C-alpha cells in the first residue's frame, strides 16, 4: 500500500514538473539570447527518467516479478543504477544559474503575461508613432554599437543601454519586428557571421571561431540557427560563396 501510494504521488508530481519546465523553456526566448547556461531540457529528461523508474518499480511491486524472475531482477537493478547515474551526471554537469534580482523577476512576469495571449485585447504600451521611433533607435544601436556580440546579452542589458523599461523593449521587438528577443538578437548575429565568413581578413578564423566572435557560445546552436536562417550550414554557405566568387 505504501509503494502504491508513493507512486500515485510521484506520477502527478512529475507530470506537473515537466509542464513547469516546458513553460520555463518557452519563456526563456523572451528575455535571453543565450539559453545554454540556463537551459533545463536535461531536467525534463530527468523527470522522464524518474517516471520510468517509478513505473518499473510499480510493476515489480504489483506483479512480484523480481522475486519470481531472476533475469527481471537483474534487468530492473541495471535500469535503477543507470537512472541514478544519469540523474547524478546531468545534475553535476549543469552550470550554476545566476539568480535574477527582484526587479528583473517582476519584469519577466509582466513580459510573460503580455506574451501569453491570455488577454483578448492586449493593451498598447506605446503609440504607433513612438513604436516606429523606438524601432529606428533600436536598429541604430544594433547596427552601430553591436551589443549582440556580447554572448550574455539579455533583454535587461539591452534595455539598460536604450534607457527604457525591459517590458517596453520586449513590446517593441514583438510588435515592431514580429520576433521574440532570442530570434531578434540571433538574426543580427547570423548576419554578422555571414559578413565575417565572406571577409578575406577573417579567413584565419574557422567556423566555430566566427560563431564565438559574433556572440554564440555553442557550435550546435550556431549551426542550427544559421541553417534555419539561410537553409545552409555555415560550411555550405562558405563553399557556395567561394564558388560564386
């Protein structure tokens, strides 16, 4: 009875935790340009791992398979051990997540609410004229000051440079460019990467070197984002343009 009660508690807890993590992952793109350090996809896998272990344990307790079948006993023990190693490995591998201050937390709550689509008629934060002016200022800053080269650029950092509230900057990016913060910043990074790949003075840098130079800190993310933007990998883009040249 205890084992059954324990499993009944674990299953809904894991389902709830998985949904929470999924929502967290989705909201990351609203305020950060670098999700690698604060990505919790590994934790979703841990939740699934816990569910699998719980399910196996429940089956074992209900049908007494381990007592009646030595092979199943060894198999279950191996799964439990691998599951524990998996959880321990990714827990230790995860980098420490920088704690947000109270003001940033409040700003994130506002941003998430404004982007949740819960409100049928979301309020207009600024007039259309002010939106166009804010877009021009933002484009000028991104083009000339290139804040996107900072791999740790966040919505809060960029808003500070523009001297406007972060939720207002989020509104300008969403409504003015029809993108979230992550897409907006990485679009500039990809354009800068394309210029560097074609620049004869940058031929001493390999593809991963260029990725780091333009603000990416993950080769996988760079390649995925580049291909999504150009339909080519960075290497394919370079080879194609060398042929055309």
